[in-house]
C-alpha cells in the first residue's frame, strides 16, 4: 500500500509493510522505520545530496588555487565505499565517482598498489578479492564510465616476485607501469627524501592531463608519497603543480573520540593508524581538528617540497590539505554514532577471524578490543551474535542469525540437506515474503540429486548445499513455482541486513553474503578441527 502525504512542505513516501511504517522524505536525507507501537528501528543520518554539492564545490575551489597541474590524492575507495555507507547511513557508495565525472575531460587516473600487498595477497574485506585483482577491476570500472586511466604505480618495490609477475601481466594488457622504491628513514630524513637519492630515484610518471587523480585499492598503498614524488620531479622539469587531498576519514570537524573517527581506526588496525589532534592546525589557527598519524608525520615533508617549489608552502597544517565536507552533511548524529559502533564490532569479528586464519596479528585484535572499550560497547551490542549462539547451542551444530531491516531476527541451522547459511537464506526469504515456515521452497527431491552430483561426480566430501547452490536451485524452481518466485523477489531486501555465524564461513558462502549486501560476521572458530579448510 503506497500513500503520498505532505508534512511541513516536504513530500513523504509512506509505506505500510506488515506491522511497520517506513517513511522516506523526498530529498533522501533521512529514513526511519517505526513500529505501530512507536518503537524506533532504523534511521538514515547523512544527507548525500548536500554532500555531493558541497564536496564538488570544495574540490573546484581547490583546483582553482593551483595553476597548470593538480595531483589530487583520493583516500578511501572511489567505487564501492561501503565503509562510508555503513558508518554514515545515507552515504552512497559511488558518491565520489559522481563528482569526478564532472571533471572527466581534464582528469586522468593513476592507481597505486603496494608491492608488499601483492606479495601477501591482501584482500579487500568488502569484496573478498585481492588488491592486485582489484586494480584490474578498477581500471575496467573507470573505463566503462569514461575516465582515462593513465598508469599503475607499484610502490615499495623491492624486486618482490609477485610484484614482478603482476607488472608483466599489466604490461601484457597494454597498461603503463611505474616503480617507486622504499626510502630509508622516511618520513623523518627530509633532506635525503627531497633529493635525487630519495624521490629522485622513483620512476617519473608521464601524465597528459591537468588533474591527476591518485587512487588505490585500499589504504597503505603509497598515494601521498606518489603525489610528493611527482611534485619533486615536476619541479626539476620546470612544471608548475600542486597537491590536495580528498579523504573522507577521519572526519576533521568531528571530535577525536566520535564513533565515526574511532570506526576509521578500527578499519586500519593493520596499518597502525591512530587518530590525532592536528598540532599544526591548532598552532596556526587555535582550532582543534582531527587528522591521523601518517598525515601529521608526512606534513613536514610536504612543507619542505613546497618550499623548494614555490618558496613557501600554501598549507599550514595537514587539515588544510584536505577537502572533506562529510562532517557538514550529518543530519542525525545519534544514528551515525550507532552505525559506527556496529562497524567497530564487525571489524573486531573480521579481524579476530583473520587472526585465526593467520592473516592478522594478535595486536590488531587487542587494539579493536581497546577501541570497543573506548566506546563502552561489546559483542553483546550486536543482537545477531547471541541469537546465533543460542541457536547453535540448542541444535548442537553451526548456526547463523540475521536481523532484518525491521528488527526481526531469523536463524538457520545445519541440516542433512543444507548448511546453516543456506538454511538461513531460505528462512529469511520466507519471513520477508510472508511465506509459511513449514512450506518447502525447494523440494528435497531436487536437492538430493545436487548432493549426489557434488559428492559422487565432483569430489566434494560435504553433501550439504552452499548458499550459491541453494539460490541457483531456488531460481530454477521459481520458473514453475509461484511461491519460490515470491521468495526470489525478496532478495533485494537482504541488502544492509546484519548476520552472524557461529563458525568461520567458507569463501563461497562469504562471497554470496557480500554480493547480497549482507553485513556478515563470524565467531573465530572452524566447524571442524581439520588443519586444511576449503
């Protein structure tokens, strides 16, 4: 049932969904769900349209400051900035790219990737793919929307074997590749850094456009050092160039202990990033702002380079370098705080599981525990955790729980036919579609032949269906079964839901949840005591 009403000159969409009321204002600045008993359930606290306007104008203003050429470092992610969308509910993951499209005729993209990340097969947590593969994905994505990708820079290069293989692959695809090297005593030894033996040793990146956007698959990829290296080389060639930074986090005009900024620390524990009061800004203006340790450490280097280029630096602080306007677009601080606290808990579980798999250090988990302590939260603040653990205890096997957008919690248990994740998906789709729980969406006579195929012909030891297999089976049944078709129609409603598993999921199940947009976490333990886990 859809109604249109006017309230205080704002057009509101009013939806009645079962026993909940959902309202979305016309400009999309906030959304909330309220039960008919008046209980608050979900809210959007960030005005994305305002953000697009303010951020675009701020970047244009900064470009006007420098003549000739501007290196614009983009922190975070250009595409699919799911961290920002999780901690700032209402932020659209593609907001940055929408702004850059306005400048596409003047801009070219340079992608940096750390050679050590290639060597370690570092993965993007939100997409589940390695950084080197994400470079290829980014190039394709930029090209598809008309943005020119000039080259790829491999930073921290020390003749790593995996980095050499990746360079060969890029060259075979017709992509220019440059190498940047580690600099001893970086960033403290400024005279050495700003010399032919420092930045001068790096390859000079040939660019053809006035706006050079430096981006990367993730943090720690050497974006700022790449910009500074280019400024040094351009100066030697008599080219006038400037530098600016577009990074969403930490949000400079929120407090140091604001959950949004603490969530940024949680997202970068592997880099040992620490949010700090910007001492340069405080000294220059008497205003307290927030930055992070790497930018504060590198600021004297940036100043030294600018002084050699122009005789004086245009910036008095790391905060001055930035063009971030996100803090001005928060419309509901309480909701943003709640969302950020949930993100810290998710990061804790993800890092704990990574440690269990040998992909993270114990100190990273300990830091996340300290961050949760700062916020006064624990894993008990994530409702799906206790629901999953309780279901597992009652059934004696792995279980998964999901919280739907209206607050209802659905669980799934392990059976002879289905893994817990697959069972959860079917139960959630039934709940969302108003389908009776006892009704079979997929007949056992369809599931059993798939199990035979898996075990007898494809060599799998586990006959239970994974999430991808159960969704394929459901889609086939939907062609002739209206109830299965109704269940399939509920899939978009899973995006943004929270879920928790009592065991570490297989890569297949993890990827399916990620593609569906479900924020999944796991207990840091395996289902079995085997040493090898597929």
